[in-house]
C-alpha cells in the first residue's frame, strides 16, 4: 500500500483530494450547526443534510457518466464551485444576512 506513495503525482493527487474533502466535510458540519443554531428545528437540519447528499451523488454520477471529459477539468470545475459557494456562505454569515433558504439553496 505504501509503495504507491512513492509516485510524486499520486502523492499530490492524494493530498489535494484529502484537503478538498476535508474542507467539504467541515463545511457540511458547520452548515448543520448553523441551521440548527438559527432555528432549533431538526427537520431543517435534515433538509440541509439531504440536499447536500443529493449534490454529492449528482456530481459523482456526472463524473462517472462523462468519460470523454478531462478529469482535470472536472476536478477544477468542482473545486471552483465548492470554493465559490463557501465564499458566498461566509460572506452572508459575516454580514448577518444569512437565512435558512440561502443555506438550502447553496447546499
């Protein structure tokens, strides 16, 4: 298993994927926490989690079903969308204009 880590390209790919996934996981936890803190309703917490899960499966199926697309373009596109939505959520939260529908729509 550690033999594959000798490849520089694989180490870069693995570390980049790990950091990107870690960011997504932290964002999902923070969004759930924010929604529950704002509303104290478990149903809205479930809604945000469900929408986020649907988004993940949609992007995975898109990547699997489009073998003609370049993998690098897919990865960079997905990371750009993730970064943009994270920035939008942080700006809305920092300015105090965040609402539950913003979180559901962006999730």
